[in-house]
């Protein structure tokens, strides 16, 4: 019986050490700031083959829009390039839509380009409109045309998020999904630069 009691006590002591060690590691993780965690998880910035993003095209409703008009009233312009076949692209539309709750229109303007549509055909435009309606997207979604072919033909992966200034100069760009926290961190750093 004494041997069993000693064995149980030894087992309890090992278990409690293990828990203390786990608690210690959890405390180290909890001591990291949100900024440190966001920086660790931040996707790598994508260097593009072009240094400005200009356009003169139409949106999904047929309204004409040029980059000069689109960019002029905001310090930062977010351009989200996506495709109707990309599931994670669709999921991320709502995240970008929700940025309007965090920034004024003077600070941030959001736009999207639907890469697998074209002004020269109706291919995927109905599908894109259905996706935008389902996700309750209110920011302007644009259709590629010859003025955007030079830039968009170099896009290798979707989604691609590009941040440009009021003149269309590219400030930063990222491939892949960005969380709302990551987007807010990037936008705040650009606004404070």
C-alpha cells in the first residue's frame, strides 16, 4: 500500500510540473502584444512588376470610373483583386466591407477588381454580382478592360490586396487573405507614415 501511495504522489508531482510549465509558456504567449502577434502572422509583402495602378473602366452596374476620380478623396485606397472561382477571395470580401466601420472615407477608399470578368464579354459578371449581393458588398467593384490589362495581366495569385495613394502610386501589396486586424495594422501604418 505504501508503494502505491508513493507512486501516486510521484505521478502527481510530475503532472503538476508539467502544468506549471504549460502555464509558464501560456504566460509568455499572453505577454506578447497584439502588434507582435500580428507582425508574426503578417503575410509577406508582394513586390509587383508595376509601381502604380491606374484605370478607366466600368463597375458591375455599368458606371464609368477612372482611378483619378476614385482615388482623389482618400489618403489610402485599397484595391482588392479577386476572382469568382476563388472561395477564399469571396470569404474575404466581407472583411474588406467591414473596414468602413474602422476608417473614415477620407482615410480609406475600398475598391475591387474581379479578375475573371471583362468589359468585352459578359463572362462571370452575373456570378460576380450574385456574390457581391450575397456578401452585402457596398464598395465599388470594377471590371477589367484594356486600361487595366497591362497591370492585371501580371497578377499571378488571387486574392491580391494593393494599397495606393491618391495618385495611384503603389504603397504596399499582399497576396493571400488578410484578416481585419492585419488590414487595420497596414492601413494605420500607411496613414501614420
